[in-house]
């Protein structure tokens, strides 16, 4: 299962379609959340293989949610998928265990990350 976390439903749809292109057999194994609060709760229930998480969201941002998830589940694989290329945000994500950091305009990088290339 893959969990997509973004407060923008059309963006979640784009990411969902891209994930389905990477994993064609994973038609029904995609779960979506609107914010970090939902993501933390859903992770506890579902334990997805991957989490694709935006940073800027209401209620709880993605970096805070990632920290909360990884505090209880250190092996959680979370890729930050965002519009923000700030080096500070990228560094903070990496320092807190992000498996990758992908700009939304470069979704093709997800394939390499989700198939083992951790260079992004």
C-alpha cells in the first residue's frame, strides 16, 4: 500500500496516477490523506509500504507528521513530494529520515526512489 498525503485533491490525483503508472498492479492499494494529522492516524492503522507526503498543509505540516510517524515507526519510508525546493527544507527532511525529496514538477524521480535509488 502507498499513502499519498496532500491537502490539494487534484494534486493527489496526479500523484495517484503517476504511482499507478509505476505500479500498475496497485490499483486499489493507494490511500489518501488531506493533512499530517490524518497521515499519522492512518499510518498507525495501515502501515503502508511508502508515504508520499507534501510539506505545507493545514493542521499538521508534512515534516511534523513525518517526525511523528518515524518516532514510533523508525523504518517508515516517507518521500517528501513538494513544490518547495528550499535547501533548508530538504536538509531538515533528510535529517529526520526522509527516504527522498521530490519536487512535484519532477515526479518521475519517484520511480527511482521507490525502486531503490536513494540519490534524490
